[in-house]
């Protein structure tokens, strides 16, 4: 929680952050992916969500976590956009958000938006899918993100898979379908009230089953949260208890018992397998006790218990099948995201190479045109060609040092006859770019002789060395970003020092 709040404050200080967190251990790669994708979503909102007439865009970041994983939502009330069109064109969405999340096992990103109605970016990680996709059964190196009590993590209440909701129960269509079933069963029981329990018991049972229906079809991660799971499982059990206490004989009201069993089985489909088994066992015990008390025949007892038992078994098997299916699809999507990322990196490298060639052509083009016409170069053109050749050599030998400031400083020094050499032994960009600017100042101040700027390998203490040899003395600067260590030697000793460097 602290990590997410700090990143939100850094990227979008006016965004509001709320959380509802339980403890969950998250692998570090997942934490990095979620936080980075969230930061990109905040940057997109900051840049694109505001319209010409809208003074301020409200941004809300929601974090929710439980034992099944975590979800982060970034919601704004900005202008919105068409995600189907932007999804194929925007690198920020395709790579920095969706690509980051689908690259980690069990991760996914959903972007829902409509013009004029804001945008919602949902980032989710499912622990069960991650374990199914990991050979060891769980991700190594898990990291616990702090909850409100300082011991847990983060998540939200939206569907984690956009086109890939495993059970399909957290949708409006599923809610309407189950509501239709509830209404049908209720009408059947109410029309056959001659052998039904009292009206109060029926009302309590119907209300309990309807509340369970709402929890089962609630919009959110396919793995129900603890509160929703408790409502989905305990309400059917309470309905059966009320009915059995009020009923003196079996009748049409047993349809409500069967519906209760189905709802317990659906809770298993939404990830609460153990809870469904426990609630189902309790439900069967209640029915068995009632049947024994009513002295029902064995066939009647079997008929009463068979349908709830079958519903719980089918729900458990359904859940197991969905987990394997979604794990397979998620693995394919992750592989596709990695392939897309590699293709983007290759395209970026090709584009960078093309830009470098264009820069080289722009620099050497005039000189080459003169040579192509068969003309001789003037002294001024030869001097310019020498400077161009030296600049190109700098780009090849020391790309990390060839900043605009350094290139300008080297050109000025070389125009005065100073021999400037740039060498890069670091093999990566400098940690502190201000060191290059400081080195460029030393090069700009050289009036004669030779200047050698060298980027040192990591672990050498200094980042850069600048050696100035004007023929009389050698001055060596070690640049460490925060301080400049300078040594001076005589000309003869300096040449020996330079040969031994």
C-alpha cells in the first residue's frame, strides 16, 4: 500500500487512493508490473483525460486484495476514448500497460472507456493462475505488500479478465439468468402453498436465496472476496434451516432446497471450493436430520439429498476445469505479449539505426556531394571533413558520451587545433548525466594539446576521467558526479603516466 501511494503521489499528486486489503504474498516481478502499469495509466490520464472545457479531471485509484490475489483500478471522469481503436495504435496501452501485466503469470489488464464517460484501467493478478503456470507450484521470492494493518496487499472489485472471465458469473447476463431461475422457483413454490411452510418462512428463505444470488453474480474478480463468499454460502444454508424448521412434510418447497444446493455449487465455481464443500456438508446434514425426524423412506431421503450433492460436485469439477483452461489461455497470451515486446524492441532498434543513418547522411552529405562531382576539397572543406570524421568516430567509440553538449564542446576544441578523444569503457549510459556536462566544460576550456575523456567501467569509483595535456603539464580530473578530484604532473612525468594508463 505504501509503495502504491508513493508512486501515485509521484506521478499524479491529485489522485485519490482508497484500499480494502487483506494479506497476500506477491512475487516482486508482479509488484513491479502492477506499479509500473499503474503509473503509465496515471500518466495517460494526466495527459489525455482532460478536455478543452474541463478544468480538472478527478482520478481515483482503488486497491483491493485477498487470498486470491490483487487488483488495482485507475478511474477518471475525463473525456474517454475508443479502446478498440487505441488498443492497436497506442504503445503506452499495448506495451506499457497490457504487455507488462500479461507478461507475468496470472496477470491481466482491462481497459474500459467510452467517449465522454471517462476511463477505467483494471490491473489484476490471480495467485491461483500464477501457481498453475509456475512449475514449482508457486512463484518464488514472494513479496508481501502492506495492507491497512501493515501486513498485507492490494486489489479491487472489477473483473480481472476482460474477454476471458472464467465462470461468466460476474456479468449482467448471468445475474439476469439466475434472477429468472429464482423467480421461476419462487412462483412454483408460492402457487403450491398447500404443502408449504408458513409465509414468514417462505419470505425469509426467498430473501436469503436472492441475497446469495446477488453475491454470486457480483461484478469483480472471479474468486469471490471473503464477505461475498460468506453471504453466498451462508444465506442458502440459513434458508434451508428456516424451511426445515417450519415444514412438517416434503412438498413443492423442496425446490428451494435444490436451488440452495445449486447456489452453493456456484460458489465453488467462483473459486470458493473449500467453503462450498463445508457449506454443502452442513446443508446435507440439516436435510438428513430433518428427513430422519420426519421418518421419510430411503427413496425420499435419497431424492432429497441427491440434487444438492450433485450440484456441489459439478460446481467443484467446473471450477477445476476452468482454472486449467484459463491458465492455458493466459500462458498463450503471455507468450504473445513477450513476442510483441520483442518485436517492438526490434522495431525500435531498426528505427534508431535508421535515425542514426539519417543523421550521418545529413552531416556528411554536403561533403560527399562535392566529391561525387569530382571537385577537390578546399582547405576549409577539408577542415570541416576532419571535424565531421572525428564527430562520427565519437558516436561509434563513445555513444554514452556523445551528448549534444559534449559534441558542441569537442567541435569547438577541435576547431582550435586541440586533439580530443572520447573513449567509453563503461558499456552503458552514465549513472549521472551531469558528469558528462562537467567533462564537456573541461573540454571546452582546453586551448591546445590533447584532451582524453574516458568513461570508466562500473566499480572504479569515478565515472569519468578527463586528461588534459598541453605539452607543459598534464592535468587529470576524476569526475564522480558530486566531486572532481584533480591531479597535476609535469610534462615528462605526464607522458609516462599517460603511457601507463
